[in-house]
C-alpha cells in the first residue's frame, strides 16, 4: 500500500478553521473563528509545556487534573515543567467516572484556581471541561491518547444523577495540545477506541441525511467536507493504529479534531453521533454489573457495524419501507431503565413518535422520495465488510462478544437504544417496519 507521507504541519487545515480563514467550497462562505486559542500537534512537545500554557495567559497557581494512568503518561512531566512558572497542585483522580458526583467533587477541588490544565483523554477531559464551565474558568488539555473525539467538542458526556448519560453544553478548551510520541505510546486499545469513534461517520451521516430528507431535520455538509479527506488517509493506516505508528496516530488526531470542530459549524453533534452512539450510551447507562469496562469508542465501533447492517438491509430493497404508528411501551422502558430515566427518555422519544395520521403522511412522502433517498444513502454508505476489516486492522473489537458484553444484553441495547433520544435513525425505521427484532437476533 502506497501511503502518502505525513503533512509538514499537522494542523494546517485546523488552523484555518480555528482562525476563521477557512472558506467553504460549497458556498464560498467564510465562517467565524472557532473558540480555541491554540491547537498544537507535534511529534514531540518535550520542553515546550510551560511556554504553551503561559502563551494562553494562564498564570499560577496551576491545578493539573489527571488520573493515575495519565499522570504517569504525561501529567508528572507537565507538572514539573509548570513549576518553573509558579506553584502547582496536582489533582490525581482515582478511577474517575464522568458523572455529576465527580463533577461536584472536582468543582470543589478547583476552587481558588483560575488556571486549570487537564492531562488525559475522555473522562479526565469531560470532567475538567464541564467543571470549569460551571466554575466559569478557562482550561487547556494535554492529550494522552486518541481515544475519543471530545477534545474539541463544545459538549461533555456526563452521567446524570438519575443514571442517564447525556451530552451537556460545556466549553472548548482554550488550548489543545497533542504530543504524538506520547499518544502513540499509549496502550493500543485506547487509540483503537478513537478509531472506532471515527469509524461511525458514514453510518451517522446516512442516519442524519435520511432524517433530514424525511423529517426536515437540520443538516450541514461542512463537517463532512473538512473531515472525509483525512478519514480516507486514516482508514488506509488502520493497522498503524494497532502498531503505535506516529503518522497513523497523527491522522487519527486530525480526524478526531476535525469531527469536534464540526460542531463549530452546526452547533449540534449529529454529524458524528446518531443511532450508533445511542447504542453505546444504552450500554453505559444500563449494563450495570454486566459492563465489561470497555471504552465508549470501542462500543461505538461495534455499534457502527450493527447500524451499518440495519441500514444495509433496509436500503437493499427498492420498495419503500412502510412505517406503522410508533408503539410506545412506557412500562417496558421503566422495567429496563428505571422510572426516572424512563420518564426522561419518554419525554424525548415522544417528540419523534408518529400517530396514525403522521405515519400515513410520512409513508406517502417516503414512497415518493425512496428511489432518490435510497441512492443518496447508498452513495454515502461504506460497506459493512470494509468497516469490519478496518476496525479489525486497528485492533478494536468487532462484536459484542469481543467487547465482553453478554449477547442478550447487547441485543437489548440495539433493540431499545432509539428510545433514548430524539434523533430519528434507521433503527427507528427498522422498529416501525417490524424488522428490528429479526435484525437484532443476528447480532453476536
């Protein structure tokens, strides 16, 4: 395989978007700057840590938030560097979970610090992002692995006290810093999880485009215009993710970052989070003792394959699907989710529920649109065989069994994840055409 060499500047396109220089090739529109002062990706940031933090206007005393693993990977190094500038307090979290209890605890620990530095990926970043947002403080983040696309997201994935995991409005990091040597040396499963989070783009886009065409949901092309060219390079380097190859991890971070920057154009996360993410959220919310401790991105990768199979089955027919009115089973939701969470989810799903009159009207619309809509979706879709191959090469799991999840619970997640959120996906179509139960029975 003939792979192009790494770019001379990993953030060339990212800098144009961040500084408001990027012009959409779709409409010639120039967009406002994205809310980040600096995004730096280099092969090594050794010796530059203090200058990077100081350049943001951060002043001592500094609070550095990490967990035991990310402290060892880079947190201690950042702390040593910042002592040149003034007092440093390290807040090392012990096996943290991104929930409201941890947010409240971290907010308290950050009282009195105006300069907060996160060192870590998913949980550490989300907790610090949301706690500083609530405390009205800026923060910056040093990545330790390419395990998720939330570094540049304007939301944080937090589990509420009820047990429901949601994306909450938060803030962008003032600075986002990536030492590619550190991240490439991370345990391979972490970067494979980030690859899984990237892999969902095509199935999320198919879901979102279908929702836009049938229901008039807002849709934006810009996130895909900036992300897909680098996604092609990343997919070619899937095996490099498993091998800790710096160029592969560099392209991983470019795609993760560009996906996050997409929210700057849209204000919503639909371009990278539809049916497949709902399955992962269901696992995190309701697996309980059955949860094997897998990462969000690992689950998204497996869920992406499930959604690709559902989409492929429905799109394989040249006959338009015929939807029945939505059957809401609140008692069943309570049994699976508990009353508090079921009540919250019911309030969401009812927004996309169809009564008999609405189902008839939508079926009439689908009948007229189906030849074009089917072709458009198939043009976007990546074959499930290709997705599976690339995920396998990256070292990520491809089945519920490989995740360590009981098959019956994973089938439950695929069957009912669409009940969690007001985002209309092909899982909703499969459910309302009576196909979902059969399709789910084939998941392993």
